[in-house]
């Protein structure tokens, strides 16, 4: 009977299978990162920051404005003790923060393979050790807080 249930698969195995395509992308990028000079590899960090900044500014500006205005409305509602308005605004803020977090995570996931490939190469150059695929998966699990 237990064999029947094991056929559905372990949730950890499902998680690992879901991350394997990212590991494959990181491995495909490895050769291009090994050919970079030390200066070019260091510049990747600046490039990643600039790309994230651009992405955050373009995709989250509207949400951040909504958060600011909703926070101001909530402060006013608290001053006049309007409980129904407060609860509605708190729910709206929670939803906006979830949207903001989702967009930020999408942007971070967009550079994840390149960032992990850069870290792998930096580790190989500085301490002479190369991250194994399973270590990359561990890093991604920590990144995703799963």
C-alpha cells in the first residue's frame, strides 16, 4: 500500500526537478563566465544592480505610489477612528505589498542564473572551489525561502 503513495513522489523531489532547469541554465553559462577577465567578472555585480534598479523602477513605480497614498489614507482613518475604512485600507496595503514582492521576486529570478554562474566562477577563482549542482539548488531554495 505504501508503494502506491510513493508513486506520487516526494515533495522534495518535485522541488528539485523544478529547479533543475535553472541549474542547467547556470551550467550553460559557465563557459562564458570562465572566459571573462577578473575586471569583467567584477563588473557583473554592477551590471546586475543596474538591471535590477531599472526593472524595479519601471515595474514597481505605480505600486509604490499606491502604497504611499494608501498609507496616508490609513493614517487619516486612524486619526478619525474609522475602523471599517482602516480594515479596508490594511487589506489593500497587504495586497499591494504582495504585488510589490511578486514583481521584485520576478526581477531577481530574472538574473538568478547569471548571478549564480558569476558566484560559482568567483569562488573557483578566489578559493579554488567550484560549487556543485546540489549546492546551487540549496542556494536557490534559500533564495526562494521554500
